[in-house]
């Protein structure tokens, strides 16, 4: 695939076309722009008179012709997610969710309120960091110990960027905060690397904890989620969310709106990757987002809805904001359709929506 980018270069003053000449050419497509003060800005449009892009520059209210040239750039092809390759997006559901996998549980009773392909095993991206946080927290390592970002923490899997440059020093608690709230990959990797016994011991601890929790569909190979070999099912992740919610520090750090850290001489401001935490209509107790192309957009949350403590898992959502839209659809459905939480002696409520799924084998890579 070739991506063509038009780069606008102003003509010499003597060659600049006047506004009347520009009108005389009558291009098939006209680029419009309001007059601007100060520096000019270019508006690009393709004309019928030229196979190349032409443009006008609005400078002090006047139209000035500019010359454009095309620069061919190679762009990486868009990868299909594992869920798309498995046909999971073909599964219809009554809420018309954009996530191919979804599971909603009553946290107190384990009652399944909604399920869609919840048995499918897929890459989980940065939802991985929730297990990273559990292992770090339960190891009772000193939170005030200073950790240093090294070259080993630089992402060679996806080449993703980070605001934590090599040499950055933060406490273990600050690293945990950024990993959970802002999904900082170098912070998560540093947490695993600094574990007693190193990275291999940390990954072993992650898988051991998954086994202890009965997460039989889950496998971890690293602590960030950048690897598509970190895989799980919605059922397993609901178990993880319920367990992680028992740790006050994970609840607090994952739902923090923003956090500022000192990096050298600078103060860097980080924000939560989940915009729902600042929505007053939500009462979120724990959350984690995730994305790599193989996993699609992912989201897990614990929230209070209609008097219930609810766990929500959304995997392999196709659009940038669709996982948030899916969570809103579920919230609206629960608030409008399901009764308030039952007393412990009451009979379990039977879900009004059917369980939808397709048979999907476990995917490995």
C-alpha cells in the first residue's frame, strides 16, 4: 500500500498567481479557507487541470498560489485482529455490541448477566498489566524503592513510544501508578524486571497466580501486553478483575484521573486511558484498557450499576471509541432492564438476554 502525501512549497514572489488568475483557472474542486492574520496556512485540493495536488496559501487575507509535489511513503498494512480472523465479529447480540467478546457478571453472586463469545481465547494487550499489578502488590515489595528505566525496558516488540526516557528514576509505586492509569509500557516492564529473580521469575509468578485463580485459559509471556502471546478469555479476566478489586492500591491507582511525576528537570502529566473514570454517571471501582492490533480495543471494569457490583469485560472491539460505547450500552441496559440487587436470600435473577457465542478454538502465535 502506498500513501501519497502532498507537501506544499510556496512559489517565488514573481511567479505567484493573483486571486483573479486563480479564479480564471476554474478548478473542479476549490479549496476554501477563511482569511487568517499573521502566518498563512495552506489548503490543499486536487484540480482537474493538473494530475498533481495544487494548493492556495491564505496570507493576510490574500490567496497566493503554491506548488505541490507528491511524496510516496510506504505505510504498514492494517492487521486484522485474532477475533476478526476467527470470525467472532459475525456473532450478533441483542445489544449490538462492537466488541466481539463480552461478559457481564454480578460480582457478589457470580450471576452471568450478559455473555458473548466469553469462552474465546484471544490476545489481551494491556489488560495484562492488571496481573502485573497483582503480582507486584502481593509480593509486598517496598513501594518507595527507586527503580530506573533501562534500555531493557524499551519496546522492541511493537516499537511503541514512551515518555519515560532511559535513565528515568521513579519509585515502584509511581511505576505501578503509571502502568495501571496510563498503561505505561516501560513502567510495567521495569516492574517485572526489578522483581526478585528478574523477568523470568516474574512471568513465572504471573502464570502461577493465574493457575491459583483457576484461570485455565490464560498464558503470560511478559508483563506489558505488547506480545500477542499474552492471551486469556473473558471468563478468566472476570476472575482476575474480581481478585484485583480486593487490593485497595490497585483500585485507587487504576481509577486515578491524572498523575504528575518528576522526570529529570521536568514535570510530566499523565492521564487515565479510560475517559469513563471522570464521567459522573459512572461509579467505577477498577478499570484497565488495552490495545494492540492483534487484540483490538479491550476494556475491563468493576462498577456499581443499579445497586449491583458488576464486572464487565470487553475484548476485540473494532473502533477506537467502541469499547466505551459498549460499556455505555450495557450500563443503560442494566439500569433500565434489570431489577435492583437482590437480598442474599432471594432467588437468582434470570438474565433477560440470551448468551451468544460461536465455537472458537484457542489461538496461538
